[in-house]
């Protein structure tokens, strides 16, 4: 698979403008004319950079995904106990939610772009699968007896917290408590005292 070309300064402006518009107004509701105007470029420049709106949407979600993964990894590295480490993505969500109050851009994209062959659909789906795999990795490293099952439970909790964000409900404290209780219940005695995974 060919690596994407590095973005020019105009390309970065287009991605920033498009990401803001798509997140606040919806992907299907925002056309390339509006993105070009908002980013201060011509439509020709936009198409020269991305080829199509579909690939622009994928580029926006990819940039967002990179920021999210970096935030999660930093939270994992900061975990001091197995429980804190396995539930680090919930702590990352606390920080992420401060500037992303309109819900999950990836869930929104999956709803608006249901075709699995759409490049942006693949980016959004892979973001969720990455988080599931990370929960499995962290649960296994913490000595949990059934890391795959626990990872699914944690993903469901995490996505539930994400889904309630637009309701202005602060569900994260209770969600984190539930997640840590699941980790404690799923940690075998042989896992006690193991160093926390740093991802």
C-alpha cells in the first residue's frame, strides 16, 4: 500500500477546516465548496491535494485518530497500577471530551458512511478496533484471566461514555469506577504485583 504524500501547508489548512466543519455540521451536509472557502483555497487546490471528498474525509479522521492514539498512549504510560493502566483510555477520554463535546466523530462517520468500502468508514472502524486490541493487550499484561472478554466489556463501557457526551451528562466518574471494578474482578492472584504495562 502506497504511503500518502506529506501534506503541504495548504493541505494542512484544508484538513483543519474540513475537520471542524464535518464535526460540527456533519459530513454529508458540508460540500467541498464550503471547505475550500473556509480554508482559503480553491476547489482545484483541494482536489489536487486529496482527489475527492471521500479521501478528504478519510484524511480528517486519520489526523483525528493520530491525536487520539497519542493521548491514550500518554495516559497508559502514566498509569501506576494495573487498574489505572487498563482503564487509561477512560482517563484519556476525560481530557479529550473537554474539546470534543459533540460526541464521537468516528461513530458519527460510521453512521453517515455505512459502506465498508468507503475510505473514511475504514478509518473510523479501525479506530474502534485499535482500542479493542489495546484493551486486550493491557488486560493481558495486567494478569487478567480473560483479557479478550474483558476488553469487549471495557470497549462497551467506553463507547457508552462517549455516546452520552452530547447529553451533557458527566458519566465518566461512574464509568471509570465500573471499569476498574471489572479489572479487579478479572485479575487473577498470579497477576498481583506485576508491573503495569506501559504500552
